[in-house]
């Protein structure tokens, strides 16, 4: 008996366009829903942990006396690369960071190839982390989730408290520990275990943020890796004094691999 051949339907240009529009629309609606959840985060009734003196002093310089809002919004421009030998690719991004509990959403567009861009969603919402990239907002390129990803995304939230200083004071899920006169550690708990980062101060401002075991995506594996972020150029924006320049690196065995550098171009409280 001859095997039967299964004839697959041939999709025309119109079908492909419709499939692209549907996938891109679904992705866009999902990101909008995530941002809306972050902006609705209510204040917590839990007792807040005491802050080290150097953090209280820093908040006096950055957040001032304004009442805490639910979230902050910012816009960035910059460059990213995926490997030490890869070329830098420009990106634009918007980000929302929650004040009263850990949570953020980073929505970026990065050049993937000539005339085509990758749409990136990097977020931590309701205790779950997700990294997703789609070509033109529809075709899946990469996706990471699960406990280790959640822990890594929570570390990103902790590191980026420099852009949400009100959260240092008003997020009761954060625990602080003074290491020495210029260094403090902040900790929060995720489904993948405790997330810790260290802030190093210089002249009263946060200059560097370090982590010993942040999750790094290597192929399909998540590898705990030493990580560092450096920030500078503090300016008044949207009622806060924040660092507007930052670089981010993996500290590999064969040296430092800087993979992200960017600048905040707009900022406001929500």
C-alpha cells in the first residue's frame, strides 16, 4: 500500500499578513494589560523594614518629600548586544516600575536586521518573571520563564530601584542590610529563592549595583552569573533626582562583558 501524502495548505500573502496582525495585536494587548496591573498596585498595610542611614540620606537627595505614587514611568534610548563579539544594536524602550510591591515591565524595540525590529517584553508581575522577544511583534524569537527567570527579573527590579527611589521607602517586601559605610544589600523573595543585590555609594549617590548570581540566558539554559550595573549623571526629572546614564555587564571568567548601555530621556510619576 502506498503511503498517503498529506497536502498542507499554501498560505497566501493576505493570510500571512492577517496572521501577523493577529499575533502582534495579541502581544500588544498582553503588554498593555501587564502595564495596567502595575499601575493599579495599591499601597500595602505591611510594616516596612527600617532603612540604613546611607539609604535614608540618599532618599533625601532623590525622592524629596513628595507623597509616594503607585508607579514611575520612564523612556530610554540605548544599545544592546547578545555576545562580546556581537555588534551593538540600538533600542528604544518604555518602562513602568511599581512602588508598593516588586514589579516592572520593560517594553523595547531593538533593531534585529535591516528594516526589521524585535519587540521585547521583560517583566516581573505578581511574582512571575518573563522575557519574551518577537520579530515585528509577532514571530517568536526567544522566551524565558520559570522560577530562575523570576528570580533574575526580581533582581532587575531591585537593581532599578535607582529609578524608583520611592519604592526603597514604601515597598514592605524589601529587606535592607548595611554591609559597610558605603555598601548596602537589599533582598526580596521570589519563587526561585531569595534575590539579593548590593548598592555601592559614592559621594552619597548610588554608583554601582552588584549581584553574585543573576540568571543569564545561555542558549536554552539559565546560568547564575556575576553581574554589575553602573549609573551616573544624576539629574532632576519628573520631581525626582535620578541617574540618567547606565551600563550593565556580566562578569565572566574571561573578563567583563558589557551588554547594555542606555540613557533615560523622559521620566514621570504615576
